[in-house]
C-alpha cells in the first residue's frame, strides 16, 4: 500500500515553498520526500511523473499570483486599482522570482509566466479605464505598471515602509494621468518625434 498521508494539494504547496526557497531544482520527488520526511510512494500515488507535478505547481502559482487576487478584488467596493498595487508591492516576492528563474530554463514555465503577464496587463488595463484613463493609453500604461512591479519583485534592494508608500502613491498618481493632463515637459518627447519625422 502506498504511503498516502499527503494529498496532492499538500505536495503542491510543499513544492511551491521548496521552489521559493531553493529554486526549481528542488522540484523532484526524492528531494521533496526527504524534505517532508515521507516516502516518495505518496508522490507517485498522486502524480504520474515529475512533469505532471510541475504542471500542477504552475497551475497553483497562477491561482495564487493571479486568479485568487482578481476574484478577491472583484468582490470589494474599494478602489481596486489602488488595492491591487498596494497588495502587489506589499506581498513577498520569493515565489515570483523563483518562477521567473524557472522560466528561463523551462518552456512550460516560460509559457505560464507569459500567460500570467498577459492577464495581469489585461486586468490592469481594465482597472485603469475604470479609473478614468483613456483607453488609447491604458494598454501601454498597464504594461509599464507591470514592468514596475516586476522590477520591484526581482530587485534585491528593498525599501522601508515609508519609502515604499511614497513609491506606491507616485505610481498610482502617474498611472491615472491622462495625456491632456500631462505637463508640457512630459509632452516634449512627442513634439521632438514629430519634428524628426518632418525632417526625414
């Protein structure tokens, strides 16, 4: 009889923790079984092979990093754009770094990361439009905001609480600006680009 003390959800959660702590090389049946003090028979009772386990890990990451967050935000009457940014920048980033490091070496992980990024940008665009940002600039603005989050999540230089609050406040202020409200200095690059086109 296989050792079935751990269910698939427990194995997947243990895998996420191991991924965040030790990287994707830790996502092996023997390695995890040793960490958990359990025989690997339980692993193969729930997963056909390591590849199936990896797929379950990536599905769970998508739930934690995207789907659950959107579901919770959609159920609140608060400012969803602000709530999303505050939550993203306040959350631990170990698992985000680990999954993206995994994606540099694994096609399935890379596809999962690209899909999550696309959905994050789509949802940010939706929230920006709801906040009054013109649809013509909401898409690029959402992409920039996602890049800001990734730069923060992947950086080893962390901010103290007050500095982080200032960053979040300024990011939200910039995100909500419409083109007609931008200062003249911010519009200068557009004017320069038009001049270059005329000269060409």
